[in-house]
């Protein structure tokens, strides 16, 4: 998969994701002919995270839609960026094209025999599109990034690296508030008031602890070597990246 372009020392750059290394080398040579470099990352998750960190890209190209949960990740990518997205695949079908376009792809074509055609197709799409809609600064972000966690607020989806984690609404809201205030300890009362409002009971602290315990367990199932939520007795809870 490819994402496109960022200015680095006056050279435009494509971010390439999940591309065969041999194809990647040939693709790199072809794009360099028109003054564009390719920076490769391993997963679509990495690509979304880079977009969320504010990389100044002007184009997104995805090569191969055989990535697990590709369409889910495509929808989240569209949520977090207004950049053009172009999909090129060896498993082309009208049904898949229709779905990809419906989820926000600007183009979806089969991979041609000659890699030069990829460059021509990418440049044609770039020249033909003028999508440059600035997000309103008052709008809530469609997703939050906390280390290797992507929290899609628009779709109520949590991705840890490339694994989806199923959270209840209360679990999702607590994790959202912790990530939003990452690095800061939040007291139990702060979390209870934010998530439950004025409706929490006298047993609220114990209920909160049980919910956070479940969140930590679910995150540990897919990422056992990371400790995302720190608990400090009589102080509160803190999200760390």
C-alpha cells in the first residue's frame, strides 16, 4: 500500500505500505524518475498513525487490498484524512471497486503489467483531483492516537497495532478520556464525572476499577508486553504511550 506525498528537502515522498520488497524497489526507481521518493512502512495501521500525527502528504496510493480487514482500515483512513486515496490491486473486481469508492477511495484500478503505468495513473489522479478541504479547528477529531492504539471515535472502533479490540461503551469512553489526557493522572472522581456524569453511585470507585481492569485485560490480550494504563493508589489513573 502506498501513501503519497510529503515534502522532504524539496523532494516529494510516497509512504509505501505492505508492498512486496522486489516490487517496491522497482516502484521506487520509477517514481524517482519524476522526483518522488517512497518511504515504506509495514502495515496500514502505521500509515494511519502517520497521517494522524500530521504528516504533510498530498496523495495516498494503496497497492493490494488483500490486507486483513482492508475495508475497515480504508474507512478509518478516510475518516482521518482529506487526501486523495488511490487503490491498485491484483484482485480487481467491480464489487470491490464499488465498495472501496463508497468507503472513500478516489480511485481503484487493477495493477498493470508495467510499473510505469502506476506512476502515470498516480500522476493522472493527482492532477485530476483538487481535494484540499481544511478541517474546521472546532471539529472534534474523528480518531485519537495513543502510541500504537488508534481510537476511531466516528466508528467506535479500537485498533491496537493491527488487532481490533472490542470495548463496551463505558470502556470505550474511559479509554478515550484517558488517551485524550495522556501522561496525566486522572482521579477516580474525574473519570466518574466525565463518563457517568452525576449518575454514579456511592460504589462508583469500585465500579470504575472493575471497568478499567477489564480494559487493561482486553488490551493485554493483543499486546501483552505493553502497560497502557498506570494505576496509582489514592492518586488515580494515567494512560502512557
